[in-house]
C-alpha cells in the first residue's frame, strides 16, 4: 500500500504563472487556473506505471466541486471513466464568501470510488475542478495523492465517518449498549 508516483503532466486547461501544474508532480505547491472568470479547469496526469487506485487524498484550492476520471494513454477524452463523481468541496455560500477554500478529503474504494474501476489498473488521471458560484476566484487543487491501497486504519475510519459537513455517529457495539432497565 504505497503512494503512486506521478510521471508527468499530459495537459491542462490553464495555469497560473506561479501556481503551475508541475507543482502537483513535485508536491511543491498548488495548481490553479491562470485567471478568474473560468468556471471549469482540468489537469491530466500520467502515472509512473499502470496502477490500481484504492485511495485518493485531495486538498482543495477554491474549487466548489472536484471530479476524478481515469483512462489509459490511448483513450480519447470521451473514453475516460468516472472514478470519483463530482464531489462538493465548498458550498455556494462558502464559494461566494471565499471560506474554507482548502478543505482536505480522503476517498477510498470502499466508500467513495467506483468499485469496478478501482479494481482495474490505470495510466492516466484527469482531475476536473469547477467553481460556478464565484467567478472572481482562481481555483484548482492544493495537493493530490493517489494510493494503491488504504494507507492505514485511521484513513479508512475517516473516510467512513467524515462525509463532508456532516459526521456520522460511530457504531456502538452490543457490549457498550445500555438497556432501559439500567436507567
């Protein structure tokens, strides 16, 4: 269960002069589009080798939604398949007021990723970021990590319990439950 290495950037919609796409490869900073006013940005990356993708850690950079598509080098854009459906990272209110712009989310094959696609090896990943609520923001991603397995039990539990702005209650085992007669 290791970090999947990124080989290269294949293409992108645009990039800022300082927050370039190459920052995602060498993990030296964020990637954002070149100008505000756009509502959609994408970056297409090639992995160092065909890999199973079992966990994705995404740190947002002002994107309202982020979607992950997978494919192979010979795929046309329309052939790419959705591994992670467009997921909310900012609400309309947060977007309009530039709040919580750097939310980190962890996605696993057990809870979030398309199960069938998580069982196949992929060479290319396309990340699509959208920001329809505030056209004054430059947006993209702050960091991105792919793993060929679940990194640790804490990641597994975080993915199950933290579902955006809501948290699910941890299940209580039968030995921890109390009966009405105990009160």
